[in-house]
């Protein structure tokens, strides 16, 4: 019995598989290189300024890994850039420095300039309220609890930014929601009473004597109508 002849694949048989494997491998390598290139160069901006921009807005120390992910640069490059920035700030005698703290990096004011920072913060707390803030605060004081929309309707202007200022100053705070609309209700705070030297809201001066009498009001309304 004759033995079957060994089958030797021809070039035509092997070429498709080999070519396909080569194409897949090349595509994979090119894809990895492209991804790496995009990761490093996508922002198109210098590394150090990008890090400075992020560090200016953080409210707690940020790790090198997190910063690397944000600015899309390798962690080693970010670590080197941070160390260089810290040294540059010190050499240039800047009023702030970049320090490692709690496992991350953050900008801090230098200790020798603390008196100026403290003075600024203290003076900022004593800064006078604008006329718009005073008017809005008066509406809250006499109409509380009251929503922003009602305050805007009374004043005839938007009050979002003014309300944020009053809340930040600790003079106004949220106190529940209006049942009908779900809108936040605002009231004055104990600090408001403290600043005015009052023990309670009952000690607020009556509003009626501060309003113009009917004759004056009619005159004002008449003038507005004539202008319109």
C-alpha cells in the first residue's frame, strides 16, 4: 500500500494568514503609538502652565497621578515638572510656594506674607455691602421666608448673584422649600441680628414709616407714566 504523499502548503496557501496576522499586528502597534501620542500631545499646551492652571483652583492637595490624568502627560514628567515649579517659585521669591502635603501637591502662601493675607481676609469681611445687596437683604428680612423669584419680583431685577453674596457672608441662609413650587426659601441668620444689634426680628423697625406717603407715591407714579 502506498503512503499518502506529504502535503506541502504552497505560497498561495500561507500568504493570506501571514499577511492578515502582520496587518493586525501592525495595526495594533500603530494604534498603541497613536493612543500614546494623543495622550501626550492632545492638549497642545506647555506642561507647567497647565499644571499651574489646575493647581490654582484645587481646594485640597492633588496627587501626581491625578494631575497626570488631567493634563494627559506621563506621571514621571508631571512629578519632574512639579518639583521644578516648586524650586522656581522659591528661587524667584514668589509670595506663594508649591508644596507636597497629604500625599499631593498644592499652592500655599508663604509664611512671611501671612500678615498681609490676614489683613486682606479681615478687611474683606468688613467690606460694605452694595446698594443692591442692602436692598435684597431688606426684602429677605421683612418678607422671610421668601424665594428668590419673589425677591426678584419685588426688586424688579435678578438677584441670583446678590443672594450668593449674602449667603457667602453668612447673612442669609436656606430654610426649607416652598410647598407649591419646591423653590428654596431664604431667611436671615443670627449673624444678621448680631450685625444690626438686634435680639430678634421683632425689633426690626416698622416698614410703614419708611414708605413714601400716598401723595408722594402718586407723584412718582404720575411722573413714571408721563415718561412712558
